[in-house]
């Protein structure tokens, strides 16, 4: 999926309703945020955070409230999404600690390296394996040596019996939430790879072995650190 197509996925209607549609699934998001909080609690009090594909800002808002001196750089290609995110940060009094960039990583101006990056349910929209690796390489190039990246994506081995069982759970979850899932998009518009393959792509992009620390049905989340031997361009 190219950048323009990806941007079109998140149109105005999607941005306006994105969080409201997922209200019944909020406990999954809250559990992931709690784990992120614990993992990142040893970062500096004034840590700089890069949020890639931040959408309406759920994880940055959670982290900004948990760590009141952190500063956040938000990278999001969709204008409708970034508008919602901007408004939410203003309403919650955290806007002064946020820098917004509507676009992609490659167009983000050079700045001091970040202490941590988050990419939550983003890279599975990049269906080309090489481009997906380049996405993670771009993230690693923006981070300090030894800095964390937390990445969450949908992942599964679509050829396995386990996939068929998990798919039914996934459909039931979204039916419970009143949402419609386009299963045909798995493997085409959404790159649903085995979680070991996603971890391998991350590692090859300048990170240490990713650690799988969270899973709910298809949602997998890893933390990894920029490899000390990685030479930034």
C-alpha cells in the first residue's frame, strides 16, 4: 500500500468516529498502555518521544498524562486524524508539549535524537516487506543508541489452523463492538505475517532482538532497542 493509498484509508469519517467505534474494545488498548507505561518508566524525566502514525493520539495522551515532562513529536499523514489529535491535546492541556508533523518520517526535519519511538498498529499497512523494513530503519535512524521502540501490529500465520480459530475470535470481538471487519483485506491491504517474521524485519532494521511482551488475538506488541552497533547515516 503506497503512501497516498494509506492516507486515504483514514478519511474524515474514519477520524471522527475512530475512537468512538472502538469504545467497547478499550480494555485491550488500556492493557497495552499499562504495559508501555511500566516498560518506559526508567526513561529520563524529560524524555523526547517520537509517535509514528499517531492517529487520534491515544498512546501519546496516555503517556503525556503519566509522564508530565515528556515532549512528543507526532508524525501522522492524515490531516483529519492529526486535527482530531491536536484538538484532544489542547482540551487535555498537553498541547504545549507536542510538536505535530503532518506527513511521513522521511519529511520530518532533522532534530536531536529521540529517547523512544512508538508505532502502534501502523506497519501492517505496509504490504511490501522491503518497504516495511525501510519504515523501521527510518525509525531507528531517529533514535539515540540504545533507545526503545515499541511497535504493535496485527500478526498471524495465515496458513495455520490457529489462524482460523483466532479469526473467529477476532470477528466475534468486532461484532461485539458493532464493527464490520473486511477479512479479505488480510494478506492484501493488511500484511498479516507470522509474528516471528515481523520480529525479524524489526531486527534487520537496526534493532536488538524484539521482545514480544503483549498479545491479544491478532494484536502483537514488541519492545526493542536500537542496536549499539547500528551506524546512523
